């Protein structure tokens, strides 16, 4: 819609034959021109989100809004799904002006209702402008902004609309200059509760599992605590957001955490796999996570069993058995059957011990594959989440610039090697396809075949040099972590309350060694 829907409708009623001539200038104005005519501001994404203003009003159709939207926004659709489809079809088949007229006919009867709903939303935040967006920051948002302006509601429009927000949420929001710090630990260590305690103590935290409504395991979709049960469907499974909406929520959470981070600039996250159910961590962020330093919690086995029993106390036996079934192949048929029988008999503690044995092996393999160093804190039985959080905060304060720089260097080397390996695989696949085609006619090597072998030999030599560089980076990271661990021990000695919850001194987790082949990283 353009800036003056009501004026256009009146022109159509008074001078039906000249209506099209009067409508065309209204709908060909640029967003900046419409902004000046409607007397509302247009802001870029960062300024739009940071503005101390009222609710974000998304005027796209319900199906567009459902697919993905700015977190916390309210849908005030200018068109229904059917109306939007009809206008789009008309535009393709008949052109712009007939589509505009069809849109005016659909919107005209709704103007009073839209204005009343806008007034109600504005009343919730008196004196603050509403923030309006549509798909691309064009006619729909400008039209609603004009309409709300006529009833005295101040409005700010998002430049570029939701499309600009998506570009920001998958780009700039993920590469901002904050420092990630990973919280690691074996399954059942209570990392979620410790992250909450860290947030309560003033640390900046992004809880990926909460954003994705999924825990990082086969049991991730099972509703666990009483609070999470409210998010579950009739089968006891948590309902995840759509992948696009997960990315939107993550971008906003990272931005808010970066503002809370303060002088340290650090943001805590749990060490996760690339995906949480159907929600995937964006590649740009996951690369940063792989390069981030890690603090590990070591909790006694029986404490972990008790945590799991509390976490899944409200889960149904059917949901738990279905989650165990998904582990049948890696767990083994006999162990899977035994765990399911124990779950159905109510002996969840014994079932948890079977499953934890599998997860411990899996986590150890993952940690070795990532070739990470980490500082490990061994906690005594009975340590509360708040006590663990206080200990982790003190340990984190010992991580200086050298640690972050050394971790980033190793992470960059890993990313480069993974990219090289991917390129080599594609080249080898193309070479094999060519060889198969040529061998269909003759059996001797195809032209360039010997050169490919020579290139492969050079790759081996190159890898040898890369091994040396890889070892140098690992050694530099190890030295940085050793220095940080020493500083952490000194810092904890000055806090008697923290020393009381540690089973032993701060330990340094060292990878098993340099990968035998860089393709293992």
C-alpha cells in the first residue's frame, strides 16, 4: 500500500474514470519519499532494534509471520493469506495497477479495525513509537505507518523490512566482537542449571537448549522438568521452533548477551553439537564455538544419575523408551533392551547408568576429535548450581588474551583444513568420474591421470608442513592454558568458599595428542 489509502479510495469513489491516473503516483513513490509524506522515521536494523520504543508490529500475512519473524513482535496483518495470494497472482497476470486496486478493495473495510488495534498496542507503551515492519520495508509498512500516524500513534519503520533483519541475524549478529566461553561436562552434570546460576550472578549467558527447546542428546525432545512440561505436546515431546525462527531468537539473544557482557566481553554457552534436533546452529557461530576456550565440570556419577532422575521425573515411560530406541545401534541391542525394561519397571537410576556409560564414551571421543584443551573443575558431591557457578566465574577470570588468541589460531587452522579437505574430496570425486568414463573405452590412464598422482604426492608433502604448523599452534595453546590454570589456582585459593566445593585442584585437560592425520580434526 502507499502513503494515502483513504485519499485513493475517495478519488476512486468521486472520479471512477480517473481513479487509475490518480493512484499511480501514490504507489510508485520510494520508501524515503513515503516516509517524508507520512511523517515517520525509517531506521536501519541495528538502530531499529536498539531503539527504546514500543512493540514491533509485523504487518505481513499470518503465513509469512509464522515462517519467521522478529522475536517479540506482534502480527497485525494488512492482508490475510488468501488476500495476499490473490494480490500476488493479480500482479503477475495483470500488472501493478490492477493488483493495487485489488489490494485497496481488500484493505479498505479494515482501516478502522487496524487503527483501533494499533491504538491498543500503543497504549501499552505510552509515549513510545510503535516499530513497524513488513517483508521489505515497502508499501505495506508505509501504509500502516501512515494510517497509525493519522490517529496520533508515533511510528518507526524498519528499513528493508524483515529481509534486512534476516540478513543481520545470519550475519552481523553472529560476528560481533564478543568472546565465547564454553561450559562443558558429561551428560547429567547439571550444566543447564549452572548456566542459569551464572546468569543470575550477572554473567552473560545464551542458553542454546532453551532457545531450541531441545537438549543435546537423543532424549533432547523429551519434556523434562515441570516447567518444560508446559512446552510439551500430548506425547510428552517438546515443540521446537522452526529453524528460521531459532536463528532469529539466537541472534537476538546473542545481541542482548553482548550488551550484558560488560568489560569482560564474554558470553557463556554450553558446548553443543551443530544441531539441536531440527534446529541448526549457524555455521559462522559454530566455527566460533569450536575455537572458544572451555571450562569443564566434573561431577560424581551418582550425582549425575540423581540429576537425570529429577530432570526426567515428569517424562512418560513411552517417551523415554522411544528416545532409548534411537540409540539402539550405537548402544547395542542387548543394552538398549535392558535400559527399556528398567525404564518400564520404574528403575530409572539403573537405566541412567547404562545410558551414561554410552554418553561418556561418546563425549570423550568428541572432545578428542575437536582436539580441545580445557580447564576442568572437579566438584564434590552436594555442590549446588550457585556454588559451581561461582567457581566457574573465578576460573574464567584467569583466561587472559593469550588464551583466547591461541584458541582462535587453532580454530582458524582447523577451519582452513576442513575447507581444504572438502575441496580435495570434490576434486577426487571429479577425477574418479572422469576415470570411469574413460575406462569405458580404454583401460590405460586418462590424459592428466599421472599429473593427478603427482599432485596427490605434493599434497602429502604439503600436509607434512601443515602438521608442523598444527603442532606449533597446539603447543602455544597448551602453554596459554597452563598459565591460565596456574592463575585460576591462585585466584581460587583466595576464595575459601570456592575451595570447599572442589574435590581437587584445577586440572588441565590435554588432548590425546596431535591427530595422526589432519583430516581427523
